[in-house]
C-alpha cells in the first residue's frame, strides 16, 4: 500500500526530475517500488511509508546512503537526506496488475483489453507449429506419391 502523503497512486509510473547538485535517479517508481528500467524486473528501491529506501552501493561496496535511506517523499517531492528537493513527474503508464483510479473498468465489460504479452506466441510454440506442418506435408506427399505409383 502506498502512503497517500507521498501523492503517488497505485498503477502510475513516476520519474524523478534531475537536479544539478543532487544524485541522479534515472529509473522510475511504480506501485511503491523503484526500478532502474522496465526490462529489469528487480526493484532497487522501495517505499516504507514516506521513506525512500534505495539499495545502491558505491565502488567499495558500501551503501551510498546511510542505512539506505535516500530521503522522504511528500506531495510528489523527494527530499533527499542531503536536503535537495526533487519533483516526481507522472508518466503515462497503466499497470496491467493494478487498475488506475483515473481509468476505472466497467464491471459489465465482458471483453477486457487483451494483455499483449499473453497474446504473443512464444518461439517454442512457433517452431512446434512449423515442425508439425512440415511432418504433415511430408507424410501427405509420400502417401500421394505411393498412390500415383500404383496406377
């Protein structure tokens, strides 16, 4: 559950605006977790209430932030422990797992939007279909060849 004082909503993606003198956060927040990129499914930070816990290590292996506490988020502003205030910007992204407050789904909707990941065929399934078609084709060709030789 996301603390309402942060200003964030479930299912919405938020990026951190850069600041010249502050640490650069190039990832995004989604559902109370901080990710470096959409391809990396492992969170490197998270919210505990309003506290932003960031699990980043320096070159020596020590945490960048003492006790991993990077700062506090309130009203879409991340205030770092060193004092810099960074604004969070909402991105246009809707999580498939968590419905957004801004786009409620109708309860009578019998045909929800298909998940693109669920409708995309896997390479193994495609190769299986190609292999099956090949075997059927070869078998039919042999049967037809044998039938015409008998005549």
